[in-house]
C-alpha cells in the first residue's frame, strides 16, 4: 500500500497541513522540533491507534484547540492497476479524551475493527529498547505486529488482560483474607485465562519462528554478511519444537496445570505469576556458521553472545532494523500487502556501508524517512519535504 496524502488539523504543532507523498522514498528534513516525528507518529496512528511517544490521546491536540483531526488517503496493493482507487481513513481526537474512527466515511466503533486496514512499520531511536530494554517492550513489538496481521489477536489480548485483572483482584482478596475466598470463582477465572493465553502463546511462538528466519537474513544483509542474529522466545510453557504439536489447546492446558500446581504460592503473593504477560523475546548474535565446522547448532552454543549485553550500539541498531524489516516482510507474506515504512533518524548512526546496504532493501517499498541535515537529504534520491515549524513543503519529486 502507498499513502497518497495526509491532512493534519490542530495536531501537535501542526495547524492545517496537507502533505503528499511519492510511491518510493520520501525524505523529511528539518531541525529538531520542526514536526518530522509528529508526521510519522500521525501515520502510525492509522496502523495501530497508539503512539510510541505518549499514552494520552489529548497530547495530540494543539494548544488552544478542542480537537485534532487526521485524514489519510492511501492506495491498496489489491486495487486494480487500471483504475485509481483511494481509501479514506479519519481519526478525530477530543479534549475529553474520546476519539472517533472513520473508514470510507463510516464510523468504526471498535479500535480492533479499525486496526489492520492500513499497515505500517515504525522505527525510532527509542526502539533500541527492543534489544536492551524491559520485556514489556519486546512483548509490545510482537503484539503490535500481530494486531495488524491477525484481526482476532487484539481481541484475545483485551480479553486476556480483562481476566488477568479479575484474577489478580481475587488473588489479592485471598491474600488479605488469610487464604480464604471463593475457590470456584478463582478456578473459573483460571480456566478462562488459560484458554485465551494458549491462543496468544501460539501466535507469539509462530511469530518468533517467522521473525527468526527473516531477521537473520536481513541482519546479515545490513552487516555485510559477517554476523547472524538469533531470536529466542521465552515463556512459561516450553515450545516442543514440533510445529504439528503447537496447538493453543495444548499450550492452554499446560498453563492451567501450572496454575493448579502453584495456586497456593500465587495466593500468598496475591498475583498471577505465569502467563503471556511474563513472556520475553531475547536476541543473540554471532559470526555466520559457515566460518566454523561442526554444524550450526554446535557452532551456536560456542560463539553467540547476548545482544543486550555485549553488542555495540551499531550492532544493536542494525539488529532492531532487521527486526523491523522482518515485521514488514511478515505483514507482506501473511496479508498480501506491502506496509509503509516509517524511519525516524535511522541513518545517523549507521556507517556508510551499512547505510547503503540498508537503503538498497527499499527499492519496491514506500518509505517515509526523517533526517536533520539538508545536505544528507539532498544526497538521497527521492521526494524531499522540508519541515519548518509544523509546515511541510515539497522541494522536488525526486
């Protein structure tokens, strides 16, 4: 898919602007605080309805205004080539914290029904937390990707956290009452939580397997084929390694058994200690297996190292980029549509060789890329958009 235009009204530092984009590389350049990241954030809201910068929707509204309006026109990869079709999506944010979502002029009542119509992959410098940050950052990465691909995934997440909240509240009551409480209700919550958790865990395991294959190839491309990236999924239930055995029923049943065996401990703690809310994904690096005899598995145990602890800043950045590219490739493979790529200050810390290899990947994709330096923007072939004080001016069509 390709964004054709984006209109922002009373959004952050933007009063009223319409920005048009080309199908390939679009470079937004300007000083810090000019509004480059604001535009990327606005585009990403149409994909996941969440910001990477704030949890408060009211932060999107420009000072002195009572609402913000975002409108996007984009083309789908499924549209007929002999007929121009533009899809319209609108988001309105209000000062009372409410928002309205529209697709083709029709109001969409649920966020879960809006997500997945438009797909985008966002990278910002903050995403280095995928490698060295807390587990919730990596779970969020997985969940946001799956929400755009699997329509029912976000509903499973919402249901899971609703039951988790109820179960935790009940466990806290048990703890406060010296272990006394409604055991039947507790097991009802436990059974419901386990069934939903099985579906989530299955999707996350499949995601990690898919990402492992893609990310390793992308990382080797960016790094010049000298290193390999490994992805490990860590959950309370072991992945059997056999794809035929990876059923949500089995995973949910094993988690239920785990809850039963540890119910007294959870009551004493007053909280749920197991489940998808405790999952993690970890990343490891090493030289390519071809450089050492004995096969990849033997090689891996001897040579790989934890990316969060031992990788350099450049290696970590390349690893995150590989993960983001893998996210986009997964979307394309499973949905049939190419996502739009949003890269905020992605080139500044890549050396010239890695930068050239990175950009070569996007010859058939729409990319919105920001940089501060006008000379750096001019060195790139694509549509240039100068950003100054919330104003966007097209310089050329590339």
